[in-house]
C-alpha cells in the first residue's frame, strides 16, 4: 500500500521504524478512502 498509494520506495519503507510504518499505513488508508469518495462523487455511486 505504501508503495502503490504513496509511492514510497522499498528502501524508504525498509528504513521506517514500526511507529512510523503504522503512521504511513494510516495516511495511505485515508488517501484510498479519499480517492474512493472522489470517484463515487464523480460517477454518482
């Protein structure tokens, strides 16, 4: 998810400590939700 949604490189992901990893997972989840809501509003779903 970090790689595809936020385009964080694998080497950067490897360098994250666990607290930062979970922080970025939360950011990515919010971004996915935001994108889904935007698509739903555009296509009336």
